[in-house]
């Protein structure tokens, strides 16, 4: 299994890009607005993995809520799996609450689902399947 990406919440992606692109030296590979999550995402390549910079597009965006509570920082870690549905069933059987009961379309043409951070040592875990 690999880490597909690490999601980082920021107030403004444009303010974070000089750090990640010019200082750290990552390359910008993909960008999109994920309407149902009310976020804009820019993906930066790190080998076979990515950094996903996340910026809210509305006040009620889950990322806006996160930023208000915790400020900018690591928002989630996404593991690339072959079958999100099967991994969700495994987590549920292990007594872990799910944010998503079923996989839903995420950014970059992927199917994704989140586990509840209260049951995962405080780190939001995303399962992500490239389709
Ligand atoms: Co993500």
C-alpha cells in the first residue's frame, strides 16, 4: 500500500505555493474544484504520492471549519487501496465509525471515503481508489 496523498488545509493556496514549489521544490500536477466539498485542491507530486493543498471555497466548507478550529496544517492522510468499499467494511467490522458509509467521487477521478478521526487516533484517514 502507498500513501496516495497528504491533504493540507490552507487559507489560500496561492500563499502556500511558493513554499511547496519554490522552496521544497515540488511540481504542480493537477488542480480542481470539488463542488460538493466546497474546496479547491491543487496536487503536487512527491514520487508516487502527492501533497493535496486544500482551500475552502465557501464559509460552510469542511476545510473552512477545520481552519477556524485548528488553523492551517495537515488535514488528512489518504491511503491508496484497491477496493474502498471492502476497506470500509473492514473498518466498520473493527468498530471504527465511518464518515462515509459508501465510497463517493473525490478529486482527480478517484473514489474516496473517510473514517471518523475520533476512532483513528485523531488523524483523519481517507481511503482512496484510483479508477
Ligand atoms: Co484527499
